[in-house]
């Protein structure tokens, strides 16, 4: 079984400061990892993914994430947060074994980010 | 290039009724997945359709069923609605597993309220 944990329900940060949203995962094999963002009354918007290769992946809107296999983590980061980054962020995992999981995504519970001016 | 579209946007139903939600995938995509997002929670996988067949199913009862059409669009049907079925229903499209494409693209969702 695969699972995702986002230990913080909410992260508060001042505009211009670094932003980090934490995510840890559990899969039986190797993971594909994803970050999505959700604005109020909207669907999920894809930010970035880790498939293989470089552990630091860069995505949309200045976001990046670091894959750490030993810690089974995939934390989302942004060097300088904007007020417009205030939203709900979801980490998701997919098992790399195609037969085991197809491309079903398992999501964490979400972390609300509030960036204050 | 149209993204994933869903209809209707909002829906109010009474307990015991049946509902059908619709989804058109992103152009070029052939796989459709459905997720249920209860208030304050992350999306939960319901099932996935590829080549007009249900390929994977999450932990949802048989009251939840679906269909995929030859043009890759999809429907989600829920019978005998319960209050607990109230949620945002998200459709996501992608290319089939094994094609080298990995991310899923989500529609805006259908907000279902059961009274």
C-alpha cells in the first residue's frame, strides 16, 4: 500500500521569506512523486514531479522540491514566497511498478499555506 | 488546447437519488481517473478508465460506477446517494501508464451536495 503524510496542516510565512511544505511517503517500490496546488473552489494544478535522476526538481512559479530517498521525503520549497502563493498544497505518490498501481495517485491530506504581506 | 472539463459545476441532490457527473479529458489524453475530495481532505481515488474499461478501483462501494466513451470522455454515476457522498468530485486525465507520461491533469471539479 502507498501513503503520503503532510505533517503540517498550515504553514504561515511572511512575503519574501523562504517557504517549505513538508511531505513524506511510503511505497513498496520506487516512487513517482508530485506536488499540486489548489486555489479556492478550483481543481488541482500540477506544480512539479520527480521521476528519476537529479534529486532537486524545478517546477512552475518558482517552486522546487528535493527528493530524499533515505528519509522518504519530498519537501516543496520556494526561496521567496508571494502573497499569491497562499493556497492548499498537496503531495502525491504513485508506485513505479506499473502492474501494481497503474497511474493511481495517492494524496496527502494537504497543507494550507498563508503568505502574509 | 482545451484542458479537462467537467459538468455540471454544482449539483444538489436528495438522499437516495442517483447522479451522473461528466468529464472530457485534455486533448490527446486517453485515460480518465475520478477522485472524491471531501471537505478539508486530500483527493481519494475512486477508479480509472482506459480503453473503455475500468482498470483500477479504489476503496469505494459498488454504488459508484463509471463509463468511458470512444472519444475518451467519461461519466461517474453514484446510486442511492448518502449524505456522506457530499464532496468535490475531480476528474483527471493522463496518458496510459507505460507511455512515459506521468502527471495527471485535473478538471475544476463538480461540487455535489446531498441533502
